[in-house]
C-alpha cells in the first residue's frame, strides 16, 4: 500500500533521514522504533508531506505521491496523529472532530464517522462541548486519534501515542490500536517503547541515526542483539 524508496530528508540541506526504504502492506501494523533523534518524526512528516524529501520516492498504491501537498495526501487517506497530539485547544471536542473530517472525501460521511469515533471513545461523547485544551493528556490522545479517523484515514500514522500517558491509558490506547487494526486499518506505529511496540506490531523497523538499522518480524527484532545497541548505543 505504501512504499518508501531511498528517502533522504533533512533540514537546511543537512540530511537527517539517510536512504530509508520501508513498505507497508494493506491491513498491516508496522512499528517504527528508534531512540530520541533517530528521525522518526522526520519520517512521519515526510510521509504526510510537511517536509519535502531531498531525494527518494513515496508511492501510495503504486502512485508517486512524493510531490503532493499535505492536504492532497490527506485526501488520499494518508493521515497522521502528530507527536504531542496537537489538538486545537480553544475549540471543543466536537469542533476538533468535525475539522478532522473536512476534506472532500471524508465530508459526506462525517456523521457516520462521528458515530464510529464516539463509539470507540465513549469518553469523547461525554465531553463533546468541552474545550480540547482542558482534556487530560490521555483524553487528548483519544481526540487526536478520533480526529484522524474523521479524515477517513486509510493509513493511520501514530507518532508516539504512548508519550506521557499513565500505564493504564497506554494500555487503553493500544487496545484501540488493536481494534482499528482488526477493522482493517493500515497502521504505522512510531514508538520509542520497544516492548509495547513489539507486542502490537507485526513487523518493525528500527531507525538509528536516520538509517534503518534492523527490520523484520517483531519476534526477530526482539531477539536481535542489535536492537539493544540501536537504543543504548552499546
Ligand atoms: N524542523 C527541524 N529543523 C531542524 N532540525 C530538525 C527539525 N526537526 C527535527 N530536526 C532534527 O532532526 C533529527 C531527528 O529528529 P526527529 O524529531 O525526527 O527525531 P525523533 O526520532 O522523532 O525523536 P523523538 O523520539 O525525540 O521524537 C534531530 O537531530 C532533530 O534535531
Ligand atoms: Mg519524534
């Protein structure tokens, strides 16, 4: 469904991602692991079109989307849940969700999708008119995922959904991720949390200083001694 070929992305002409290639099949949960600064967010932002790559290609269902704007990619269903949630704090939960579904493809189905999101997150239903900025961190994560679903995501890219959440909330959010996977959604799960990701993803890539250091099925990654070194620099 998604193919990244030899992607190089950087800032001010200095590459951060170096020759990254990665694939995502329809219906898969793929984990993207890596320590701080490995380039995980840079990769997600390259996929969503926030940063133009210096070289390399991104293919979505066989079509080259490398030159598309972020908005055009959302129209295709390439949607991210950004690091730190980035909900619109002064808007209500309802307004945040409706904005998520504003693209041309999603707009006609917004009412149905809203129902789906509120079923998934009953807590959002109780807080529809509350300002998003007054939600707890865990609730904001729910809202950020809900907002991405409202866009009729076909590939959902989650950037460190566990960040700053209590263990209970982390468990809950990963339960939701499993549920979305069971519904057939294709998911790119970016995480620092190694064990958690290995439990939920089918395949993983480990980024180390902007390069793919290891890739393979979750079990193989778990037992690969290089995984430890990618994290601890040992
Ligand atoms: N907008 C930017 N301008 C310049 N450099 C940047 C920018 N964004 C990221 N970088 C640099 O790119 C490198 C990779 O950052 P990135 O945010 O992609 O890492 P990450 O793997 O997501 O880390 P974390 O786990 O801390 O979120 C870092 O050295 C960072 O300083
Ligand atoms: Mg990041």
